[in-house]
């Protein structure tokens, strides 16, 4: 299967995604976050640096859950925004329980 080259918009969205995940990771080590999300530290490094611009939904969901970002907030930050909108890093970690935890 031949994969088409990514568009400039897709590459930029990948850079924004990586920057947002890096910011949300804060002081946690790359190794701790990657292992908690079930991905390799190398994969996380490539996502954070924009080298993997289009990671799978499952990977994004797992990483967002570990760093406390809701998928809605994450998408709002990485999708192309009209001029004058928020910048990367303005999303805040959610206060909702992590995936798989019981709500009371």
C-alpha cells in the first residue's frame, strides 16, 4: 500500500499535537508517560517532535488519558483554528476520571 505524502496542514497539526502533549506531560518523564499509555518511548518522542504527524486514534487517546487531556480539548487545540483563536498549550488537563476508572 502506497501512503500519500502528508499535506502541510497535516504536518502542522502533527506539530501542534506534539507540542500540546509535551506541554501536558510537564515534569513527568517520557518513559513514565509512554509506558503508562502502552506505547514505546520512541513513539512518544516522535509524536512530540512532530515526526509522527498522524498517530493512530488509539495512541492519541491513550496518551491524552495519561496526561489528563480530554479528547475534545485536544482536538480543539490541534485542528486548524481561525485567526485570533487559542494557541497551543492553552488546553488544561481534564479533571475527569481516567479511562476505565469507575465514577461514583
